[in-house]
C-alpha cells in the first residue's frame, strides 16, 4: 500500500507519501507563517490563495522526492475537515484531480483524527482503545479512541484552544512571530520565573473535562498592560530588565496553561478507564504537543495514572501531510474510501468538505455515552 496525503485545512500546505508499513517515503510542507506574521492572522481568502499558489508544486515535489508516479499510488487521502472551507477545497480539488486522472480511490480524512492516529505510525504497539489529548491552534480535545473512526469526546474547549492562547500571548509580548507563537513563548519562558505571577487556573470548580483559555488570555493581557514594558520594542533590543519581565510573564502563563491541561487530562483518564478499563496509552498530539514542558508535564500525568505517554516528534505534532496519508491508509485498509471521481469532473463541483465536524459523540459522566 502506498498513499498520498494532502493537507490544506489551515495555514500549511502539506503533502506526504506513506507506505503500509509506516515508512515515510517523502513529505513537503509550505508554511504561510511569513504571511501570518505580516498580517497578524489568517484571512480565509488570503490563505486560500496562498494554498492555491503552491499546491501543485508541493504535490509534485512530494512525488519526485519519493521517486514515484501517480500510477504507483494505492489511494489519495485528503483532509476534508474541520477547517476553513475555502482552504479545504483547494486540497480536495487537487486530490480529486489526481484520483480522477489515475483512477484512484479517495479517502476523506478528519484533521483531528489524523493528529491522533499519527501516534500509531510512530508507536506500532499503540492499540485501540487509547486516550488522547489533542492540543492545537483551534482545538483542545480529550477523546477516548475506541476504534478507527470511533471516538467519545470527553472534553473540549468552551472558548479558545491553548495554541490560540500561546499565539496571542506571544503577539502581546512583542515576540518574533515569523515561526509561530508557541515556540517563541516556550523559548522565552526558559529564562523566566514560572511562579512570579499568580495567574489563576481556569475551570477549577468545574467537575467536568472541559477547557477554557479566554480568561487566562485576559489575565495575561492585563498583566502586560499593568507592567512598565514597551512591547513595541522587539525582544532582541529590549533592556535586560524589560526582557526579564516578559520572560516572567511567558513562564507564568505557560505554567498555568499547562496546569489546566494536567487537571482536566487526569479527570478524563479516570472517566475513560471506567468506560474502557483496558486503556494503556495516553496520546498527546497537535501543534502544542511539540512543546517540551507540555511533554514533561503530561508524561508525569500519564505515569501517575498508570499509562504510557505517546507523543509524536514535533514535526508530526504540527500540521503535516504524513498524518493525513497515514490516517487515509488506516481507513483504506478496512475498506473505507470513495470510488475514483470522474476524470473530467468540472472545477466548480460542490465537494464534500466539512468545516465543522465533531470527532465523536459528546460524553459527560453520569450520562451514558451514545454509541
Ligand atoms: P487545528 O489543528 O486545531 O486545526 P492548526 O492546524 O492550525 O489548528 P497545528 O499546526 O496543529 O494547528 O498547531 C499549531 C498551534 O500549535 C499554534 O497555535 C502554535 O502556536 C502551537 N505550537 C506549535 N509549537 C508549539 C510549542 N513549541 N509550544 C506551544 N505551542 C506550540
Ligand atoms: Fe492541526
């Protein structure tokens, strides 16, 4: 089996080719980070154009690096949601063009399932059922993965995701956003005192597994405003004292942001073990899972609960084509795919994209899970 995966749900245009045994034959990512830094956020129309400009090149390079032609492929996998619909369409159109011209089956992939399942490529021992914490720019999910395509959502965010809080904190602290906010905060936090500012941990009194990061964002903004620092001056030219205040804010924010993950993750594992006592692993994935402090703290949570942590390498935590190819492969293997589209499919076809697409049924303890 050889599957090409295409990902365009947000701000990265990515493709990869993966073999049935998990071997990654090639991967290419074109990031819109420069664009984001320049304009301070994603505008859907701008992101769509950026994807459209590079998609052909990204896929072509992926094929060339693997030294394959389209006829060598078994199927084409593509992210169909959740994400920005204009962006998703660019990937879906490209995938259908390839599948149509070479008569290949097509597999529609859930972006968050892909973040979770790439852990099975990395750790071949990882069997269902397992627990997963998926943390990224747009999602903050605690799920019990029962089987392929079968998830129970134990918790989600009621407002922002943790990645969004990292990104805003970085922006407000005047950090260099040419990469993304997360890594910039992680780096600066190493210089700071994590206990210097007493941010309060969100949702402490709620006995559920949901998250909230909007309040912490506000606390951070107020902390920045109330201190005498000029965040218009880039960090590299800031005075020593100004730099250390910013580092303290970054470190204190990170400590509480991650403490919130630890609290809810612990409770979710307890819930999950009642539903599926055979769980052995905690998967932590999504862009924020590339953070070393996050990994260390969640390793401790997993250990405390008798589970083994599986966290993909950073390059497979942030958006990538490998996770899409792999998830497509897993579904393809059990017969879940669409037949090849017609070779002459018109370009204005209404594709099946799912901008909002829950990963599974919601569950709250006390209510039985709908299955
Ligand atoms: P989603 O998966 O919810 O659709 P996305 O695809 O944009 O969102 P990912 O690429 O999975 O998100 O993750 C990007 C997020 O991860 C950004 O918010 C970024 O700041 C964060 N991130 C990346 N690296 C780190 C890090 N080292 N520490 C903290 N956050 C990080
Ligand atoms: Fe993502």
